[in-house]
C-alpha cells in the first residue's frame, strides 16, 4: 500500500516537473548556448549525437539511420556523452578550488621551500591531470614514464590525505575515477561529421 502510494506520488511529481519544463530530457536553444563551452570537449561524432538527440529531438531509429550506428552502440554513446559532460561540469564547478590550491602551494614553494607540501614536478603533474585526466598524456607532455606519473599522482593523494587537504583531495580522487574521459577522439578516416554544431 505504502509503496504504491509513493510510486504514484513520484509519477505525479515527474509529470508536474515535465509540465513546468524542469525535467525535460531535451535542451532548449538557450541551454544549448550555455553549454556550448562544454561541447568543445566532445569529438565530432559525439557532437552529432548530442545535436540529433537533445537539440533536434530526433527519434532513436532516425539517429541510428543518419549516423549508421546500431541501437546498443548508440545507447552506449549517449551514456558516455552524459558521463563526460557531467564530469567536465564538475571540473568547471571546482576550478576555483583547484586554482587556489595550486597557487597557495606554488607560493609556499617559492617563499618557504622547506614548508612546501609538494614539489614543482608534483604540482605540474596535478595540473596536467586536472586538464587531461590522462596518465598517458601527462607522461607524454612532461616526458617521463606513465608509471612514474601514476606513482607521483598517488603519492600526492596520500599527502593531501595526511595534511587533511580534503577539497583538492576530493577533486583528484574524482579525476582518478574518471581517467581518460575529458577528450576522446574518433578516427578521422572512419567518421565524417554530418551535422554543423550549434
């Protein structure tokens, strides 16, 4: 009895949110414009999928036909795109915390090196990981092994834990849980963009 009442109540609330336009799965033109900075992190195929589904409001069968994708592959792509945008949005929301953390640590390093918690190399690796979420790309940029980057990154997390730096610790734990999610490219020879994005 209780469960059916709760289920009915949730159904009514969902209908109300949908009627008010707060629970729509589609983007309005204004929302799409506001999210445009996030779209640059998507490859061409992902932009097409996003545009067709969430802006043009095409049906799944139409999107499958236009992009020549199977149903399961397309469903996976949509889940992955949502996850990437959610993660990038999270990074955007904590950007000030990240900048304050790095600035304060660099200040300590330059004025009182004995009291600094992190080395120049560690701060460089943390910064690159914030922007790339990739051990491989970070290692390539600073020209050290990926194993070394991973080791230094984990050491930095332990330091943050030891010094109770919980805000940056949370950021870098979330990054470690979402490795290689920020930028993903599709092979150019296999895919040609079909839709001009916004």
